[in-house]
C-alpha cells in the first residue's frame, strides 16, 4: 500500500518513523510519501511539495499515486475539512471530519458538548465581545483562565493572576493577538490539580486506549515563564493509574464518542484528552483531534503494535477487529531543543550537528529543521525532539539528556528538568 502523511513537524517525524515499520509498507512497491515533510522525515519517506489547503491537489496526488491511506498530522487541515474531501473521493483517511474536529477547533463547542453529555469539566462562559468578557469576569474568582476559542498553535490560553491582568489579556485577545481564533473567548474557572494526557483511537464506535503522557508547557525549568507548544514530555504518566484511566474512559471519552455519533458527527481518528486530576476526580481541560506534539514522540517510541494497521482500521470503521494496543513497559522521555528566542521570535538559521546523539539508542525527531546545502539548520521555534527510553522516568531522562549533550547546536536551549515531578516521586519510593 502507498501511504501519504501530511505535516512537517516533530509529531510527523515520529509518525513517519513508526509508519515506515508497518506491514502495510513491507512490499517492494509500497511507498510512504510526506507533504511537505522535513529532513528527518526524508529518512523514511519521499517528501513532496503539496499544498494541503488545496483539497483538489491532494486528491489528484492520491489518485495518481494510488494512495491507500492518508494520515493527517496537524490540526489545521482537519478543522478545514480535508478529511471530508478525501472521504468523498473514496480515499481512506486517518483523522476526523470537519464537524468532529470542532472538538479542537472551538473551545466553546467542546464545553457545550460536555454540558450536554454530563462530562466533568470546568465551569465556563462563552463571550463574543470585550465588554461581555469583562462583565463575565464577575462570575469567577482569580486566577482567571482565558482561552481563545479557535486554533492558536497551542498559545491561546492565558492564566491571569489578577483582575487587571485578565482585563489586559482580554483586550489583547479581542484586539487581534490570536487573529480570528480570538473572535470568541471562553472564560473558565481555575482547576487545581496535576495535568495529564489520555489518548485513544476510535472509529466512531469502538474505542482503543492508546497511552498516557505528561508534557511541560512552560518555557523554563520549574514550570515558569510563558506557555509554549510543549518543551518535553514522557509516557506513560504514572499518575494516570489503571483506576483513573478507567474513570477517564467511562466518564469522559465514551460519552464524548457516543454523543458525537448520536448527533451525526461520528469521530474517527485519535482523541487526545487533556485532563486535570482534581480532588473530585479527572476533569476534561480540552480535546485535541490529533496526536500531541511532543507527546506523539514518546507514544511512538513505546508503541509495539503496527501503527499503519491501527490507522487503516480507524479509517475503515474496523477498529473492533483489532487487538488491544501493545506498548513497551519502559518509559519514553523527550526533550525539546528550541531556538533562542522561543516562544517569542526564534533565531533561525543556526547550524546543527547531531553528532553521536543516537548512538546509545536515543532518537532525534526533527521538528523545525531544513537543509542548506549539506548543513542542517534551524528553521522554527521548536527544532529537535531528543527522545530516549529507560526503565523509569529517571533513567529515561538521563538517557535523553546524554543525547542532548551530544548535539552541537549553539543557538538552542532546552529545559533541564523534563519529568521532574515523577522523578521526585520515584526518589521517594
């Protein structure tokens, strides 16, 4: 079978690496294509220039190259309805429809669905103007959680410590800080607890748990500084034990999938639930309609099942015939190496020498790189995801930072404490 993977980041490099190992690509004539890909993805796939916003061009390529499965990596093409266009053309696709992708594309949509389905989440108010939002602050106590309704590349959430900070942030949001994503703002009650992520595959009927993870959103050690798209992650997340995972399935994921199907928006693909583990139990923070980045990297490192077969089963409404997802018992941990200046204006063009980073079994996933001649250089904010395995978080962290330290990348920085909460727990026994 020929497979087309759409995307260019660290998530897509991890998907390409794992897809390349699939039995679906075992034949001499089988090809994995990636659009647009990156230098790391090019080790596993033929990278092509294809505008994912041009649905006709994507369909024409699929028909011309006999593509049997399209895997959509990032959220924007899903929210744009690319999966619908492909399905209408008779092409199998891993990823939800435009209607179902509203789970990520609109914070307000998801909050309303949670209310209808009785899914535990934070109290909220949807607002469509600055005046309305400022008045709505009276409903909440500090700190205030403010979310741009639409897609904002993981940066559309502000936690304001004071009323003054909240009003200033709302003025920025409605003033265009996040473009159209901030045309509506959801204000939520602040939830206390530890965050964790739960991933499941579904074809709209069957649900297969896929794994758990914890990421680190703040730019600085000790979880300080502005939010980013993610500075590192590890999997599994021991705080999500079997009991809690069962509760998440029963109270959050199953009602979501059932409600979406009942309302004519069956969800197909990966469902990524961001959770707050509160004293009252797990509560949904938000959904993503694709694999997380950098959570995908650690999930793929641990995955022992055939990713291609799982994705094809989702696409063909045949997930019920698949066995449970098989995962390594080891821990995977990834460290993001970001360009200086991130999450503001990153310094692009810095030279990178990976050296012997992968000699000890680590894997370096490319997130924001390009080739200038023979030289690998930084082309984005988050540039590399240095990922390693170990018997626990402490061991995986040690292996990951050994690989980080083997890389010559003078214009980059990284957090040095990825996994710190779990490492503290491991030290206490």
